[in-house]
């Protein structure tokens, strides 16, 4: 499905019409107590109810620290919030929430549909512990055909859809996008290079030689012929693949009749690429058109939601989601919450197929169909349960996939839980760690040194909490000094942000285990640094290559008291620790390489205050090199196009500070 660029979503505070659409206010009443207090929570809610009107909106329950406990929407705020004072009618989960509530924030909207959109945005932003959460820390990739250039470019795209062009997706993974783009390049010969690379070419690149580009950069294809290729590509991605293939078959037959076997062979290869794209679809989605399919499975207190993404009758991938905080929530409500959060940043297709009736289905359809100016789809959206034909078969396949994904998840969880228990026993921890922080440094002889911290929990890596440290004080090749600096900066910040160590769960600041990639020296540096800060109760372990430099997995684990331990080479605990160590190693090296790349392209002009990218570019275009800029007189600088007299004076003074 093609999508035009969308502006800021309706729920955003930065929306240009936000002042007209929403009014936010904070309840003035706050109970200064951090302990659960049911009466205190009820009192705070009752005080807020007094200020409310029966209008649509979104409410947020806050604890004593101001953290969001719960986000809800309402057709009539006064009535909905008042329901929380009826304790007898609340589930145990909601009673716990009320007991922790100390204040509320209110946002009024023009309609309940707007409230639903804003609720989903707030849930994704604040991750409240009492809302059903769709845990997915990666945005979905799209294929983008950029149209602002005379020769449009095909590329993978993530994030906000601001660039001018046609968007096709979502795809389930970057791998599925890359595979499709590679096949599309063979099929339609569209360029994938950047505009700057395109403008610098004076001869075709390798992609032309391997028949994945038509080389418009050097005129090997006319503008009209390239436009025809682009039209074919957008038709193919838009669901007209059959017509495109038929046209290619006619062209191939015509070339063969004319004995132009070279052209016929090129068209044959393009047809094979089209067949590959369609043949790689593991799911038969013919006749479905544009639709997303969602099926839910539950077992053992956990829920899996399987999603298929169908565009133009082609399967663009599938993904399983495992929403959290689903206890005491009806399954149909869980699915409704998953849909609201999923489509908060992904444009919905015209058809959404589900395997059960959803509460407030009409309201969800209305919210999803909100005009593009308000961040919605801009067309009618229908949510339905397929009853027969291809759609019913597709839903049954989604249901099977959901059940199988949940079974795998439960099996992995059981194995992982056992491994983590054994890990806690091996490392002599008081309990299974819920937050593990792993540290490593990366540099070349001390140059461009970077420290890396990754975070892991029982459910896997928490990539949104990774952090890198640009080493500032450690000199030369001093690994120990680098580790001391990283530890000091990390834990001084923790002592400021949460001195009482009250925050837990996904928002926890203090680790239950610190794993260091290094040996005795690194362990001593970390231990001494934390002791200087008065921190002696954070478990520390260092992992180092053992005999024969760690061949066959013979790593040595160093404890703070000087003891060393090893694990059998086939131990699941060893594999888990190696996995964490390898991930921080990858992250630290990546950060170091990025820093080196930036340094390679850096210019001495970057250090001059008041000279931004545009003025730096103007100076370099006029003088050629930074050295010539430095040697230029004030009059020469003032004559440079795009450089004002004031900027010229700043540049001259920077290089001639001594007069």
C-alpha cells in the first residue's frame, strides 16, 4: 500500500493544531507518600473527579514520583474516572494501581476516537506497568521509492515518513525488505545509490555490471524509459504484479521474434526475479488484496498475537508479538489494545482481519480512518472476522502460527528460566538477576576510546537502555583507567537518579549483576571504583579468555575476592554469559567504528563557533581546503559566496587570535 508522507500524529503535543484539539492540565492534589495506600489513592482520584467534565479525553494515573502507572481513555472523563472510586467493582490489579496513585493528568479531546489515538501514543511513550504493552522496540521497515529526483531511487526506510515518495509496507523484518529490494533491482533496474553518489558518477558502477541498475547516472537509460521502469515498479508493489509480468512476457516474446536474443535474455532474467519475489511468499495470500491479519493464542498465562502483512496479494512477512501485563485482561481487549498500539505508528490498510469480536470495534475503525492530517489512514478501515474462502484459510494459518509461536516461547522461557537459576547459583547471587549490565571498552592504542554498556533481562536484551561512553580522561592504552571512568560516570548517575533504589521492573536503574569483559585487572578497577563510591552490594563478575586464549569456550570468571571459576564447555550457563559478552563486544566495537568514521570526515572548520554545515560547505567550495581558509585574509573571507561579514570576522579571529 502506497503512503504519502504523514505529518505529526494527532496525539502529539507538537501537532500544529494541538492547541485547538487538546487541553492538558495536571490535578493539583498530591499525596506525599511512596507506600501503597488505598485510601490515599481514592482521595487523590476523588479530588480529581471534582474538576472533571463529562467530555472525551485521556487520563494518566501517576505515582508519588510522577511516573505514569496507567493510561486510559473515556467518552466522558468524569464518569470513567469516578468508576475507580468503586473499589468493590475493581479487579485486584486495578486495586493495586489505585493504591499507588497519588495524582492524575488529564487531556481533553474533541471525540472518543481522538482519545483512543492519544491513549495509544501515551502508552507507547510512557510504558505504564498497569497497561497491556505491545513489546516491540524496533520500528517496522518500509520500501520507499523517492520521487523528488528525476530518476527515483528505491531504498529501505525506517522511522518517520517525511521524505517525498511512495511507501510500501510494513515488512516484518529488515531481511525481508533487503531480499525484496534485491529482487526488485533485478526486475526493474532502479538505482539505490544516494543523490550525492549519483551526481559524482562519470561511469557505471558495479550494480550496472551485474544487471541490478540501468545506470541513469551516466545516461545509459533515458528519462522517459526510466520513468516507465519506475511505473512498473510502483505498479508491482501496489498489487498489479500480474499485469507487470504479462507485459514483460510480451516484450520478451517480441524480442525473440525479432531475433534480439540479448534483450530477450535480459527480460527473461527480469521475469525470473518477479517469479522469485512471488515464489518466496510462504503464505498463499492471492485474492486478499491489502490486509493485515491478526490471530491470538493463549496458554499458561501468556498470550501470543501473530500478524501477517499482505499487500497486493503478496505476503510481506509475519511477526509474532507477546504483549505483557495481560493478567486479568480479557483476550479480546488484549487484541484491541495490541491493534491500537501497533497502528499508532504504522498506517493501517483498508482491511484488518481478526479472529474474534473486538470491544468497541466501530470506535477503533473510526479512529484508524481519521484523516491523514490527523495522523490516520485517510481512508475507510474495516475490521472483520473472515468466514470463508482465501481469507478464512489465511486466518486459520495465522491461528496455527500464533499457537506454535506461543509453544516455542513457553519452551524457551522454561529453558531460559532454568538457565538463569543455574547462572545465579554459579555466580553466587542471592536471586535470579532481573537486570544485567555488561561492559566493554573499544579503542586502537587508546585512540577514539569508547565504553559500551548493554542491558539484558529475563526476556532478552533491552536495547533501548544501551549506552555508550566517550572516554574523556583515560590516556593512551589504559584499559583499567577507561573502565574506572565508565564505572564512575555510570554509578554516580545512578546514585543521583535513584539513591534509594526504589525503581524496579523495566525502569530499574540499579543492576542486579555487572558483567565485565576482562580479567583480574578490569575486575580490580571496577571493584575499587565502586568501593570509593560507597557501593559494595552490586554483584560483580569479570569474564576473560582462559587457557589457550579461550579456545573451546574455556573462559575464566573472576570474582571480586580474587577467586576464579570455570564452566564445562557445553554448559548452557556458559553459552548465556558468552552471549552477553559477545553482544557488548559488538556494541562497543560498533560505537568505536562510528566515532572513527566521524573523525575521518571531520574538518578543522568544525571547531569554529558559529560555522555550521552550510557555511563550512560554502567556505570549502570557495577556497578548496581548510588550510586555504586558514591562510585567507579577512577581505578574501568576506568575498566568499554565502559567508556574511560577521561570519568572516569570526573565522578570521579564530585563526588569528594572537593578532
